[in-house]
C-alpha cells in the first residue's frame, strides 16, 4: 500500500467531496430480506441497440435461477461507454425481455430512466456518486491512486514493453504515478489535468489466486499486478471492473451469470472484492452459442454480422412461438428438460429445476432444425383458440397478410381447427406464426395462387362432373361416394379424381383433409375456384 490521499486532495481528484461513506452505502442498500437460498441475479447489458441471442440465453438462466429459488432478477443498464450508446437501446432491451416473457422484477421499466426497485439507480450513468464514494475509500487507504498518463505516453510504454518482450499494461515500474507525491499530483491538477483512478495492485503474478466458478470449479490464475483503471477521466464513470465490484455488491447480487469472455479479468475482480473485504458473488461464466460456419465448416460463435438468428428480435418478427425458443434454449442449459416434458413430469420450463452444475461449459450449437422441432411440438399442443389469438396478434404487427386476414378471426379459427380434433394425430406442420399463415394462405382468394394449367389436361372432366353434383351439405361419406363414382365413370383412380379437385381448390398437391377444407371454404368459394378452371 502507498500512503493514502488527504480528504482535500481526494475531493479535487474526484471533482467533488464524496457523498457517502462505505458504512452509509451499506445502510442505504441493506442486505435483502429473502428466504434462505434465494438467488439475486441480474442482466447487465450495455445499451448497444441489439439483443443478441446469447444475451437472451443468459437472461433465461438469470430469470430461472431467481424464479426457482424465490429470489429477484433485476436489470441494470451498463451505459458507461457513452461513445457506444445508441438512442432507444434500453427500449429494445425492455421490449425483448417483454416479448419473451422474461421481464425483470426490478430495474428500468421505460426508456426515460424510470425504474422500479430499492437498489437503484439501475442505470450506471446515474450512479457516479456511489462509484466516487467507493473510489474515495480506496484513495484514502492508498489502495488506489490518480494517474495522469496521456495516451501518447501509454502508447510509448506499450511499444517499449513489446520491444522488450514484456507483458503490456500499466504495472510495477511502468506505473509511474503509483507512488507519486501529493505535490506532483497537485501540480497536475493545478494545470487543469483530470486523472484516471487506478487500482494500486499488490498482486504478484508469480503467485496464484483461486477464483471459483460455480460450474467450472476453482480456477487458478496468476495474481493480477496491473493497476487497472477504476474511474475514467473523460466522464468520471467507472470501468466495467469497478462497476461490477460496486454494483454487484451494493445491489446485493448473489449470482453473476456472464459470458466466458470475462474469465480473463476474473482474478482482478476477486482481488478487488478481497481488498474491500466483501464476499464475492457466485459466478457462472456461460459458454457461447455457436453455429457451423457455412464457408469454413467450423463451429464458431453466433455472429451479429453473419447470422440473422443472432438477433433475438428476429425470432419475434419471424413469428416464432417464444415459448418454443425458450424451451429450446432451456434444454441446452438443462438437458434433462426434454425428457421430463415428454414424460409429462413438467408442463413448461418454469416447472423444471435448473441445476447450476449442469450448465454446459463448452460452446453449444444452436440448431435451427432442433428449434423447429420444439416449435412444431409446442404449436401442436396448443388449444386452437390460443393458436388463433397468437397468430392474429402477431400478424397485426408483423405480417404482410394482415390486410387480408384482419377481421377474419372466425374464418382463421375454422381453418386452423382442421385436423385438430384428434389429440393423438394433431398435425405438426406448423412451425411459426408466419409459416402457419403461409401454409393456409390459399383459403383467402387474395392470397390464393391457382394452378390453372391442369384445365387442359385429363383432370378437366372430373372437375366438371364434381361441380354438377356438389352439395356443400353432403356428409363426408356422400361426398366421397360422389368422387369415387366419378372416377369409376371416367376410368381413373379415386386418387387422381381427388387430386384434380385438391389442386384446383388449394393450388397444392399436399393438404390436410380435402372434405374439411371444402367445408371451411364454403359453397361459393369452392364453386368459384372450380368454375374458374372449367370455364376456361
Ligand atoms: N455489460 C457487460 C456486458 O455486456 C456485463 C457483463 C456482466 O454481466 O457482468 O458484457
């Protein structure tokens, strides 16, 4: 440790007298009163205007751990990088959580920085007083110091370190402001310079520090000897490292779920918690969600630039049932879920306990085919009224067919009820809301694409004959008898006769039960479609 700075100097260095003592902060943000074993988790995105599927994956773990333990899941916006911030980004995060049903219990509830909860502010940009107060404590103790290195000086240091084959960074003898005198600091402040605040690291890389990850176990790292920046000079805001320490302590996080890219700074974080005498949270560093690269054939992380499915919002606009997306992601973190659901032991992910130890630690492949399977199963298991509501609601916001289907909910319900009456044989051809509508689009004249080419072929005669005797009130047996009679008269197979009708009425060779389709379409539409072809 170095000698601590005087209160006057600390106030000058930080641009103001610190508002709180550590004891006051401890009191202001008391330990939460929650049942034993309750977990407090958080999602802490930077507001970049984009919700990565990997973020959603973490949110799911956060939310699930809090939910199953009777804890709290909160949202914290890490807006300390003012250069990267995008307008409306918080709104996008909130919207994503809302549309996937993963809302936080605490945190921002609107873009205008209005939040709910007692551990806020939940925007880091509004927590400057808190960071400055903790920084002041470290400065008092000589565990942090002001550093006036310019970027040109740091470049020079880096070049020298590289040339000498040394690790780059501000540490040991390179950290020239580490032990600077008060007089030197005052001289710079008098000249109007604003310092960064650095950690006065006493770590020795020859020694090991053990950092515990709840899944990976205890990981040995060389101790950190870098004098990491805690508070930046341009806006007085903290770096990720310092904000993590301060926020996760005072917001009383018990479990930090974050990406494995933070493993390399794990020793620094544990070092800081130890320095403060605070108990670190339990850490779960998640692996990436991967895909197979089209060009190289190799497994790689889902990329914002290359993979549309990296953007969680696309699952909403493409009309995926969000429950199925969550079930699929959840089955990656809790691989026993699929079996438990198949056996009827649980109905949904909220009933299945996530075991932290079983969270996978190597890159998980995100497989669209597997997601499709979950979606088919999910839609097949839905009551038809709910299916209709969901599709209808989705279409209003996202769908080009809305102009046609709006106001036709009853017709849509009749269409989607086809082949849904036998629970053992429910059709599984619906995957997304969008694809479902495309699948049944032929029921609407505006969307129906007829194949008129058959009119000149051998299908012409059965169509004409069918029209002559068609009665929409026929029961299925009578209807079928008429078709088989026509086939016999014309010397064609029953299948060919039915196919001729199917193609003309639906524009397709493969459809659900044709009798039901005609019933739903109704007399006029059936006659019109056949008539259009037979009248040439
Ligand atoms: N803002 C950090 C990020 O987006 C948060 C990491 C964490 O969860 O601690 O990566």
